[in-house]
C-alpha cells in the first residue's frame, strides 16, 4: 500500500515525498520583494505504541541505571 500525500510527489514510495513552492522574501532593499524556490521534504515514520511489558521492562532498566552499582547503594549497617 503506497502512502499518498496531497500536493506532494513520491520520490521513494512511503519513504520520501517532496513539494516545490515559491516563497516571497519581504526584504528592505532597493530591489523590493524577491522570491525563491524551495522544496519541502517529508519523510514519514511509523510509530508503534509499546506493549505493557515493554514499558515495564524499560522502567526497570532505567531504575537500575539510576541506582548505580549494587555495592554502592546497599546499606551496610552493623
């Protein structure tokens, strides 16, 4: 299934889309307004929502990183 974006041309299907436009520059110069050609580029990405297990694993990993080495964080009371 190819993604279609209105007004954009597919350079590589589902990866890169472009659209040419002309932009008017409002400059304070004797020549007056000038225009330049630009190319807008869109590179869509797919977001997948993590599962509950992936979230829990990520939080456990980050908690371990914050604790540091176990020998430094354990209470050594007599």
